[in-house]
């Protein structure tokens, strides 16, 4: 017999709602980070994630990532 992938009281959309919640939090964090950067650099930041207390910022090209690395402390 196959195991049930979802508990009876849990809908499959719960996972999608959790993903949407995480994406919204990441969007808010990205806006906060962009507000701390110069406008020309902020325009090239496309996504941010946090894992183990460290933020990873994604840019639209490696050139802008290199500029961010140069600015970090």
C-alpha cells in the first residue's frame, strides 16, 4: 500500500502557501537591501535568500556581483 502524501486535515495547497509566504519575505528583504545600496548597484540586485543567518544576494551579472564583493566588510 502507498502512504498518504498529506495528512487528512492538511490540504496540498498548504505547501504552496508556505512557498508564497517565503517568497514575500524574500521580496521584502530584497527591498530593504536595495534601500541600503547605491541606486546603480541596487538596480542589478534581483534576489536575496537567508540561510544559517547569512544573506546571499543575487545579481543579474557577475560584474555586479564582483562590485558587491568589493564593497563587503
